[in-house]
C-alpha cells in the first residue's frame, strides 16, 4: 500500500479527472448565478483545485513563468477582456459589470488546464503520461458513443444548456430528425470534440503496431465518427475532413488519407439527415426562380435554411452592431446574449479590434512553437507523433468550425482543447530544444 501511495501522482490524477469528468458528466447546475444562464457545476470545483495547484507552482517562479511568450499573450488577452468589461459597464453601458466579470472568469477558467500543462508537466512526466491520457480520451469517446446510441434508440435523457430553461438541468429525449448530443451540452459541442480528437485516433491507427491498440483505435474512430455524423452539424463534417487531411499530410500518410477520406465521405453521404440539411442550402441559395407568365398570382413557396437565416439576419448583424458601438473594446462580455454562431464576430463584438487581435496573438505564438518543431516525423515517433499531428489538424478544424459555431465559450470543448494544446506545446518545446542541443 505504501509503495502504491508513493507512486501516486496527484497532478496526473487531477488532469485525468478533467479529461473524464468534463466531457462525460452532465451539466447539472450546482449553484445558479442570478441574471445569467451560467451555473457553477461539478467540474468547476476540479478546475479550481487545478488552478490553486498552478498558482502554488507558478508564483514562486513568477519571472520565469512570465517569460513564456504564450503566457504573456494570454495575459494581454485577458487584460483587454477586463478593459472591455469595464468599458461595456461604464462607457457603452451595455452590460452589468458583475455578469461581465463572471463571463471573463469563465474564459480564464477554461485556460487553466493549459497553464497546468506548462507549469506542472515536466518532459518526463508528460512522456510517461501521454499514452495514458490518449487511452482515457479513447474510453471517453466510447462511453459517449454508447450514451449517444442510448439517446437515439433507448430514450437515454439529454441534458443541454441551449437556453435558460434547459440550462436548469431539464431532461429531454431524442426525437426523430433531431441531433444527438450524447453527454455534451449541445450537438455542436459534441461535433467539435470529435473534430479535435478523431485526427489523433486515426493517425495513431496507422502509426502504432500493436494489434490490440489498432483494434481499440479502430472501434474508437468508428464510434467517434458515428457521433460526429449523428450530431448533424454540417460545418463539423467539413471541418473533420479538413482536420484529418492536415494531420495525415503532416505525418506523410497520403494513401491512408485517401482511404480515410473515401470511407468518411461515404458514411456521411449515408446520413439522410445530413444530406437533407446540405440540400437545403442549395434549395435556398443555388436555385433561381424561373420566370413564367400565369393568369393569376400564385404564392411562391419559401425555402429557408433556419440555421443560416438566424445567423445572417439576427446573430451576425447583432455582433456587427456591437462592434460599431465601440470598435476598440467592443461592448463587453455577455453583451451579445447566448449565441453568435461565429466566434470571430463574437470576439469583435464583445472585445473589439484589440480583443480580436490579442486572441490571435495567442495562436500566433502557439503556431510559432509548432512551426519550430516541423517536420514532425523527424522529431517525434509513435504516440507522440500521432498526438502532435492530430492536434494540429484538429486545431485547424476547430478554427474552421468557429466560423459557424461559438466554440471557445463552450466549456466542455474549450477546457479539453486548452489542455491538449498545452500538452502539444510542452512536447513541441522539449523536442525542439533536444534537437538544438
């Protein structure tokens, strides 16, 4: 028993708990926040513990901590976010300062796992744990798949947070033609999660040699693809194909890419719901009315793609109006209500040009780290190579999806994204330094 206790690593335990609990635990509210859809939930307590661990580690070495260009970019972004909250509350008077601060704190909370990876995971610790983390994510995907099948065919309850009433923890049930959400708070979140992880699983499928691992990866990939297709998110299907293409090109698996794309497209095409949704776009925007002479006026049938219509007529113009009120700092967090369905327009509307620029500065810094590690097959092998290529591909798919989905505010997705990005940055930095030395 004492030997087991000595081997126990609380850091790995808490990070593993985040990988499992955040995507799988339903979003039941623990403490409601008056005046907002936001509630304190179980995973917030775990992230608070992790945040304390990061603070204890980082504060004694604060100067060293702040030398990291990515950390500095994050601090700049959150600093501008704080300024936008004050501006929105007292200058444009478009938000309540308490609610705005709450939304800012939520965004900081999502990035805590990224800070944790950079401060708590040494090269050796991550090297020993990466395979374990990936296996946990595979198990999470399988469980989410089983629960998704249960929702569609066996009336497992659905817990979502897409409006104020549902966010109270109301249990719903799947109906014919609707989306599968599995354990996520919305079908878009689930789809984005699969876009991020499937490139990792699929590249590893062609990299690992162990037969049992290959079978497990194949089953996980099939289950994940089923979830992606049954989320019935159009942009996520496109983002997935793009993400997989990037990952396989980085690992130089061109023939395998052709096979994966062919199978994926065939399976997507077999989904009647997805085909109908894609066809609706062409019905609305590709068909041109044919002029005919009729004796009496005949009502013209109206074709409308509801998702696109809401974006073009309501959500996107609302974000643009917010930007025009204060182009520099926007109108503050929480000023554009629950959804914009375009993370870039949300950024501009809520935090202005400064917030938008500082957000992309973060990913510019991350991109520089990844670029320094290219070509990846020369610096990585095995699990690390599959993880790095998959995460870079998944990140590309995420940026594409964010043109139609608010992803960086979706807690289940954003928390896992930032943790995996942190792991990828640690791996890239360590391997680049090894090559230089």
